[in-house]
C-alpha cells in the first residue's frame, strides 16, 4: 500500500505550487506588486518575497556547506558524465564555474558563489566521481579505436581470409615507431629538502630521431626488429651485447624509406626461412 501523505504535507506541496506560479507571474510582469501576487495566489507575502531573492524551499534546503540543491548537484554530475563520455572530462575549476552559473541563474542579489575548495568537497560527496591525471589523446586516434569500426575491419579481414584461403603463416602485421634520443623522462631523484615541488632536470642537447620497424606473424612469431639511425655509416662497436639477429640501418634523417623497409623485411624473412 503506498504511503499516505499527511494533511500538512499536502498543504505544503500545494503552497509551493502556488508560490512558483506567483514567481512566474511576477517575472513575466503579469503582476507588478509582490503584495498583489501573494493575495491572488494565496501565499504568504514574506515567503514570496524571500523566494524572489533566491531563497530555496525548505524541503530542498541543505547544510550550509551545500550551496546547490540536490537537483542542481545531480544535474552537475550528469554534465560531468556527459563530457567524460566524449573524452573531454572537465577540470575542477570548470566544475566550480558551472556551479557559480547555477547559483547566478537563481537571480538572487547579491549573486552567491562557491568557495575555492568547493569542487573538491563536491567530488568527495559523490563517490561516483574522482580526480585523475589526464593525458593527451589524439582525436584521429580515438576515432580509430571506435569498437564499431574495429569490428567491421576484423569482419572484413576474416571474410578475405576465408575467401582466398590465406594461411596464418602468410599474415603479417608490420609497423614502425620513432623516438627522440636524449629526452629525459620523469623519475624520482634525490635533492635538497629545501626545494618545493618537482625538481627540474636539464635536457641534453641531442635530439636525433631513431626509428624502429617491427613485424609479427599471425602464427605467433616475430621478425627481428630493424633500427634506423640518423647518419651515413653505422658501426656496431658503438653498442654492446646487442642481439645478433637485429638489423641496423642509417638514413639522412633517421626515418625509414621504401628501400630500407623492403631490404630489411626480405632479409629477415629469408633468414627465418633458413632457420625453419
């Protein structure tokens, strides 16, 4: 059996409805006087006057530290979820700005604002939210990781394999990656206790580009990598304890080329066939 509201509760709900109608009539300039609006809608004049200044209804009033109502906070949570789903999670400062906009929309004078730490307290009150360090994510790469597009691509590959009877030993995944030499990575260092925050590390001047070519087979084995340095001549004595099957090449800019890729792939594949 559904709960039965008391008479006082029903009266409070009915009065709140009349107050909202009176506020709407005043804002639309249908009634110019607060006293006349209170008389026509049968609500206390002081209640109507306080509500026009931005005071919230008692049923929605929260602790002093909660300046937004439950409905406003839930709307803010949904706004955060919406941005997060689109890969644009907001910063705490943005959450604070939206909270101030919600307070300003009440039309109260003076306009209320949240405190500097309000966003962090707001996150603590909502276990579904948390703060994390973000990382840059290229939009074009994000599109390539769309599950629908990925499934369509693999379906096409599977149809091609079945149509032409391709053996797994004849399927290769070939890719290249590059990195700059001499870039200092983030690491824990020992320094003076008087320093505050992260300690800066000087970057060496060497910024030469190195390219690595990798190739794997659908059967589960991989060809040795091909490392391409910038230069004219490669001397193996520069490095110690390198695997004997790795291939090293040089190019004017440290990038790969059609010729280097073709020679490296054919040489590694031929060596693989000899071992088999």
